[in-house]
């Protein structure tokens, strides 16, 4: 599992303060997600592409992310044109394809890809640790920030525990099949994973209390709002104003 594939880089967006990127992405994503016209959605898609190019990310990796997301969007193309009421575009046997359903599916597809590109270029270029600390600086609940940091840290540990149990079962000649024995074995594996996770959580809690943990992480990385952040914030405000202009114009 690799959740931080895009954090390696020296582009302007990589060096930007994470707080600015969080607020900027929130503004742009909200406008695009609530848009109802194609000019706004297309403009958001172009903006997302420009941000990806500006971040100098690996295009094949970005395309793989988009392909994964559009796999879920494909289900909308199988349902909306058939179920959404409106004028008949054409018929395929007993099925009637709605013109408004095609437009709605197209709008959702464009907005989805635009939002993903913006999140990849702004959020994925920061590490999860920086995101957690930046959310705390933005006065988000401390428990939420700790939950994010702990979840990211120990999801790999839990995965390692599960893989260790699976390897142990295979060494004992376990072969998955459609049988009650297989279902029972996987139930035991998941149950043991939860038990081991609970025991590890208790040991981690005790270790943190012994080290004087008082409900807050302290970061050695200091960040400040500089000229780059101010310039980028102005550009984001102008882009958001342009998107709102297209939304109100059309």
C-alpha cells in the first residue's frame, strides 16, 4: 500500500504550505461539486489539468487513479440514461435512453474527474503527517487529527498482522474454496486480526503514556505563510470567481 506516491517532488505546489492547499482545494471542490452547468464543470476540469501539470506529477500514475475512479462512474452510465426521466434520445431494444440522463451522467463524469485532479495536485502532494498537523492548525478537532494520524500509521501494521496470519494458514496447507471450512477459517483470521490489533493498541497506549503523551503531537517541521502562499491564494480566489461567473452566466 502506497498512499504517498505524489509527495516526492520539488514543484511550487509541493513546497506550498499545506494549510493553504487544504483551504484552496475545499473552495474549488465545493464550487465544482455544486455546479449545474457544463461551462463550470469544463473549466474545473481544465483547472485540474493545469494544476497536475504545474505539480509536475507522473501522468501515467495520475491516469491510473482516474481509471480507478471512472470505473465507479461507469455504473452511472449504465443506470442514469435508463432511469432518469426526460426526452427519449434513442431506444435499444426494450430500453429507452433518456437525453437528460445522458447529460446528467456526462456532467457528473466531468465534475468527478475535475475534483480528483484538484485533490491529487493539492492534497496528494502533501504527506498525511503534514495534513494532520495542518488540520490541527486550522482549529479542527484534536481527536479528529489524532484519529487521522493513528489510522494512517497503524493501517499498515494491521495489514502486516493479517498477512502474517494468512501465511501461517497457507503453511498449514490451507487452500481457499467455496466451503464452510474456508468461511470459518477466514472468520478466524479476521477475528484474530482484530484481537491482535486491540492488544497492540493497548501496548501503544501504555508506551505513549510512559513517554508523557498528553493528547497532542508536536511537529518539528515549522511552516509559515509567505509570499508564495499569498500569490497562490490570490490565484485561487480569481479561479473560484471565474467558476462562479460561469455558473451564474449560464
